[in-house]
C-alpha cells in the first residue's frame, strides 16, 4: 500500500471566524452552490434540510455552528447576555437530527470548551471555541485518513489473491468526502484501495434522496474512480452473481454491542452479503461509537416526512409525485444492521471483528 497522503478533489465545508460555508448537497450534481452560515440556527437549518449530511460532517458543522454563535452573541449581546443564549443554541443544535451520535459528541465538546472558558475575556472565549471547532474538524480529517488505511489493509488481507488484483466494492448511501471533513469513511477505504490496485464501485442509488446516484457517483467520478450506479433493488442479485468483492458502508451510530445504524437499505445489503459469503464492512470514526447505547434497539431512528418518498427528486426545484393522490408513505431514514452480520468495523484506532462488544470497547480505550 502507498503511504502518501490520501487526497480528494471534494471539499464540502470551509470555515473562518464568523462564517461557515457549506456545499449545498441538495443541489448536487446539477450545480455547486455554497451556503453561508452565520449563526447556530443557520447551521441547524443546513443540517435539518440535508444541505449538510453525513454523520461526521454533521458533527463538524455543529461544532462550527456553535463557534459562530459565540462570536455572533459576543458582537450583539455582549458578556451579560451570552451564557443563557449560547446554552439555548447548543440545545437547538443537539436536537437538529436524532440518529447521528457525532452531532451530540460535537455539542458536548463545545459545551465543555464553553464551560472551561468561563471567566476569560469575552472574545478570548470566542477564540477558544473557534479553536475547539477547528480541532474537532482536524481530528475528523485525520480519522478518515487512518481508518481508510486500516480498512484497505483489512480488505486486502481478507480478499487475498495477487497483489494489485482488481476488486469491486458495493456501497450504499454516501460515506465519502461529502460526509466528512476528510477523504471519507467507506469511500476513504475505497480511495486507499485505489491507491494500490484497480477498483470498481457499485453505488446503490439510495432512494429517496439518491445519495448514491447524486453524491457518491459525483465524488468518485470527480476523483477518477470507476463507479456504476445500481437501483437499490438490484443490490442483492448483483451480490449473488459473484461480481462484488466486498460491501462497505458508513454509519450514523454504532451501539456498544456492534449493531449499526446506517441509511435505510443497509440491512438488506448485509443480509445479501452474509447469504453469499461476501465481506460486509462498516467504516466510521470513534465519534460514531455510542458506548452508552447497549444495542441497536436503543438507537433513535429518524422518521422523515413520508411525502419525501412520494416525490421524485424531493430536493430538486420541481419535485412531483409518483403516487396516486391520497396515498401515504412511511420513511424511516435509517435501519439497524445486527452486529452478527458485520464482518469488520473499521475506525481510526483499528478494526473490530466479531464479537464486536469486546473489540469496540478495546478501540474506545485506546489513546
């Protein structure tokens, strides 16, 4: 494996004191439009509307949103008004979306920094919060790099064969540079593999927001990696055909026992992989691990508006219904894959293999 830093042309976020710029992922791949966030509530709206998405990037956006809020309050409310107003903003940010635990981790990091800065000069507090957000972003970028290499090495050893032999990876949703501050989680592993051998990718389209078709395909094509879009309903038969070397996905929350919450449809991919002897791998930073959550049954699942299922291109400018008037729909945005179906959970600290409860606890305990 090459040891040069992994790279990507995809940059979804840019932060500076007083402003956070995010690439509006609802508009991809038609156009690249940037949104300026100037407050915590702007960051909340970007997260809720899916302009910003992907568990690690949601956490980064949340951290910067609270740094923005501290500066905004310092400039408008002054020292006397900042305490209660900033704490209220932190609560709103924490509630922006329920499933991604990275969001809660980011908010708690910023709350700790805010408490620790009490008694300092007002704009010194602001600077400390901005530094904490910058540190949180840098940690995610480094985590992506490390987990990508761990995951690629694990797959090379698991798949065997000749050095440099081509591989075909199936992925679901988008767990790439668009979902993180770095090269991605699942797609970071793919990028690391591609540094040493030919790699082809099957990207499930990922209804109803088409994260695979719109986002995964866009960023892999941008980086010159061979990608083919699959209808979600074709994944199982393609896996059964023997054309898939491994499946790799990201995660929004991983319970202490190794159960994994990810974009709805992931569970079906894992079942098909187990039925046909194909490795199923999850890549996520340790901020996605939730040791306080004992199992997948405890993971809060976000239920989005069923109308999103009924609309073709729900995030576009001219969505239209594909169903008869008066017919409803259910849209759980995530599902839970049992730990027993997960062959490896890859983090920046290393790889957990079954039984995952012990492996994940070991990885969390590492410095």
